[in-house]
C-alpha cells in the first residue's frame, strides 16, 4: 500500500519537475492519477475515468464558467470597457497619482463583470496604455498598476476561480461571491493608497498634474459607467436575491451584455464569432484542468491522502494559525512556478480537508486561496499578468520593468492576506448577513 504522505510529496515534486519541463499541468495530473490508480487500485479505478469526466463536465455549476467568460468577451468587444475607462479617468485623473488610480478603478469595475484576472489585465491594459504614451508617467508604475489591478478579476465577484473551488469542495458559490466583495474593495483601496503615497513622495511617478475635468463633463460621462454596474446588478442581484443559480445568473448577464452591445450598435455576427471563439478556447483550457483535478481528487481520496495529511500535520504539534502561515509560505513558493488555477486545483484535494479539520471556514479559505492566486499572478517567473501586460507593450522591451513595477503591489497583496488571516470577518461578515451563519461542521 502506498504511503499517502510520501505520495503527496512525490506528487508535488513531479508537478514542479514536469512543469519545468514544459508538460501541461492537466497532463501531469492525469499521469500521476493514472499511475497511482493502476499501481494501488487496479484497472477498475482507471476505467471509471470516463464516468468521472462526464459527471464533472455535466455539473450545472461549471456551466457558468463559459458564460462568465463570454460575458467578459462581449463587454470587451462591444467597446463598453473603453467608454468606462474614459469616464473613470474624468473622476480620478486630478487626484495625486492621476490615471494610475484610473487603472485600478477600471480593473475593479471590469472585474465585477469578468471573472478572470488575465482578461481584466488584458482588457484594461489595451485601453489604458495608449493614454499614457503621451504623458510623463513613470512607466514602471503604469505597468505595475495594470498587472496588479488585473488580479482583482478573480477576487471581486463573479470569479471563475471561486466557481471551481466551490465545485471541488461543495461550497456555496453565493457565499463565496459575497465573501469576495469586502476583501475586493479593501484591496482596491490598498492599491490606490499605495499609488497616492508614491505620488506624494515622488511627484514624478504620475507625471505633471492634469487639469480637472469640468463638472458638467464628469456628470455627463457617468452614463458610460451604467453598463458595467447594470451587469453587476443583474448577475449578483439575481443570485443574492435567490432568483437564479450561479449558472442562470451568468446567463442573465450574457443576455444583458448582448442587449447593451446592441444599444451601442456593436452587436454583429463578426463580433459574436470572435467572442465565441475566444470563449471556447478559454473554456477548453479551464475544463481540461478541472477534469484532471477531479480525477486526481478521486484517486487521492480512495488512497486516503487527505486524511493522512490531516493526521500528519496534527502530529506535528503546530497550532492552526501556524499551519495557515505554513500554507502561506508553501503557496508563495508554488505561485512562482505554477499557473494560478493549476496551483489551486492541484492542492485543493489535499489542503482543504486539513484546513476545515482545524476549524477554519471553507468560505474563508476559498478567499485565502484566491489571494494567494493573486500573488502568483504578479510574482516571477510565471506570473501570468506580468506577461499579459508585457505582451500589450509590444516587442523590443524586456519584462524587467513590469516585474519591478508590480513589486510594490505584491507587498500590498501580502498586507491584504495578513488582514484576512487575522480579521476573517472581512470575508465572512457579508455572506453571514446575506445567507445567515453557516452551520459549524
């Protein structure tokens, strides 16, 4: 019989080694699960893969993933994000830090409709970078604010990562979405305070002060902020009021986005074709990883790995809080080498039972995991948002400036994670108010 703890160590080692070799993380998970099943469980467990793959992809909750991806694609291609950025700029560019605040605010607002950090960084970066080319901003701060602001895409609901976590741990998606609201707002404010401090200490960070827009212009542009707010209210309102499931709420959001695209005369067969292609591409990548993770989860559960890890950690004699700090360090290292969704789904089967057994709320831990995923998005060498922003810059420049620019925001994310660890009510207060206190297991 395989030692579950030794299998876990072997699993993580192979994950890193094969990952460095360029093997896709879904392939790694399939290979480890197949080898473990064949060696310890026999061919019956392997033959169950087909049934498990079908059941996973037939999960009604996971149908919301392509819907939320499509929602973001429609908003991007309909020009709503462009008008949103201009409107926000009119209200923020006169504050010390100028358009850097606009980057964060635009990312936060787009995150409330997107569900993806990479999509948020790519969308706002494409809109924002041309606006900075004729202004004397510190380029590193511009790039860093876009990379960091994009991370809000998986913290402010809706969030694809939260949907996957909820599906894998049988945690309420509604509670997870509600739990992400206050941490999302606090992190947005932390980013903006960081920019404000940098602009006051080093005025050259944000270039020359800009002339405030006239009040009439500002109020006139507020109309361009209505579409993203309307989408957020349709999606989250229908979910929180109990009128729709997460999947139905996502579908409502897509219908509302199509209506807004039609109002702005951007709805066309070509636009829909491009949106559908991008949605299929992203969904295929996400679902391949999810199916592999569910199969691995199935094998590890049969082998007793989660239970063995719980026993092993408890025998170490460390406190629950020390365990969380140990996980913080482990995820910080893993985030440097793994893509965020891959990092989450490969560790959830092992780590979540441990954390819940120590008395931590699974909703709180879901938000903790999302924050660690956000850190992974802007830490080299595999930080996806760093490469997204670098790609928007165009050829001829190195990624070094993006990494340096994102570093202060890594510190801000670390502070946010510490706040969440010691103030769990940041995540739990709103879902408790909306859904009632969760039953203690």
